[in-house]
DNA sequence: AATGCGGGGGT
DNA sequence: ACCCCAGCATT
């Protein structure tokens, strides 16, 4: 059956009926349909970018407690915002959200899609989500769930971004755009899942091309991903688990977070010891002192696009040529938490 | 159109 | 292991 021949009013109603009885109850879905609190929806949508709902929900609760409204968020220092985001990944989300909060606190909330889109950290998905869920605007969201649900329903193995957005725009229920958007995403998250879809309970099964094919998981075809880059580095822990010399990372990789001083192994510093020596120079440490640093342990850490091997060396706080930072109050990446954890449970050689 | 950007869950 | 997750910014 061609897509254009599907009985769209019936299909829409089937999904909306399913949503009305089986839709998820989530903490940012407060207030009437299409009139949610824009701040709550906005924060939730940013947190949920490339983050599963179960995980985002934990951070959402913490985040709203720390920053209950946009004025509180705008008034907070960036370090506090990153601390609330610690461990959630993609930290540019937190930096952009904080920056955007400053704009919104001064100018008021955007009232329509195009104005949301202009905020830092807000792209087509988030602008459509907030303008539909909080303002009732008829904008179709296009995310990973929508992509998978529509690719399967319509039998498209290679859905381009443009294909998904166009189909989503066509299918959007004009009378209940907010409910429709939530419905498609709920279906994708709870029934039309990537690996093991629950087709037996799917309200769209009778119209689904992928189900009819007998191989629903073949839609859409897997995306190809670039291999993780292998990185080796030395780190120097000066201090202890309470207070240590920490640097605030610059640039796009973990930017804004604090962490142990690092030196990547290069052609100039082929061994961890040589990288450590370079690190000592950068930190203005006496060469003799650096030679006394002992290897605390070795860490392996994966970050999707990077596979990091890290040798962690240790010196007492008395060696520090710069102020120590209280570890508990700084936002650290998982990598740095692993490095610090070497103090508690030294790995034993077998 | 491709790539970089975290961290963890599901199979 | 591999793929995915309520994407966005940059090139």
C-alpha cells in the first residue's frame, strides 16, 4: 500500500487513542495539553537531547530544584550549572542553556517557533517541541523516535533528515499537534523500539510496511559511525580526593568542566613519563619533584568517539605551585572521577 | 553532508 | 561489540 493511500484520519486517531490511554506520565508534562510550562519543557528537551528519558528524568529533578525558574538559572554562575549537569554529557547543552537563559530572563520567553530557533542550543527539534507543547503551535517534531516510527510505517530504509521532517509535517495532527508529537515519541520509545519492537501491541501495526515485511528492525538501516580515536595521556594528581590541583578545560572537549592536568602522548613525548615531565614544566614544578611522582594507576575510558588510556601520577598537596580546588564542588567528567578513584581502591597487580 | 560532542542502556 | 538515545553547532 502506498503511503498516500493510507487512511490518515483513521491512523491518526488510532495513535491518539493509544496515547490517551498508554502515553507516559512524565514530570515535565504538567499543565494542559499544548499549554505546558515553557521553562520546564525547554529544560527537559535540552536534557533529553541524545539522552534516554530514564536518565534525563534524574537530572531534570535535580536541575529544577537547583534552578526552579529561568531567573534563577540566568542568575547562577556557569560553574553551578555545569555542576548540576555533571555526568550527563554533551556539556555544550548546559553552557548554551545557561547563555540562553540570560537572553530569556531579559527579553521574555519566545512566543513562536522561529524565535525559539534563534536561541543558542535550540535547533529544529527543540523549537518544534517547545512551540507545540507549551504554545500549541502546529509544528511537527523530528527526532530519533519519529525517524524510526515513520521509516517503519512507510517502509523507508534510508530516511534522510529532509524525508523525515517532510513526512512528519504531513502527518501532524492539526487539531492536537502537542498530543501527536508526544504520541509518536512515546510509541517510538516504548513500543516501536530499535531492537525488539512490540509489534503485537502496536496501534499502527495493520498499516505498518515494516511489520508487513516481516523484518521491522531492518527499518531504518543502521547509521554508519566513525571509529573511536585512540588517545594516550598522562595526568598528574596533586593533592587528594578532597582537594586537588584542577584545571578548567577549554574548547569543545569537556569544555567548562574541571579536571586533572593532562598531557597527551605525542611524538615529542612517547612515554607516559615523558608526558609527565612536560606536564611538570607547564605547571612550573621543580624537575626533581616531578621525578618523585609515583604512578597511581592506569585508567581506560571510552567517550563514543574516543578511547582514552590514561596514566595517573600522584604528588602530595605540598608540591602544588597553585591553589587547590575542592573536588566535591567542581564539575568533573567521568574520566577525572575514575582517576581520583584510584586513591580509594589502588588496583593490585596480579 | 560529515563530523565532533558524553555517557550509559539494551540486545 | 554494536547500536541507540526527545540533537545541535560547526565545517
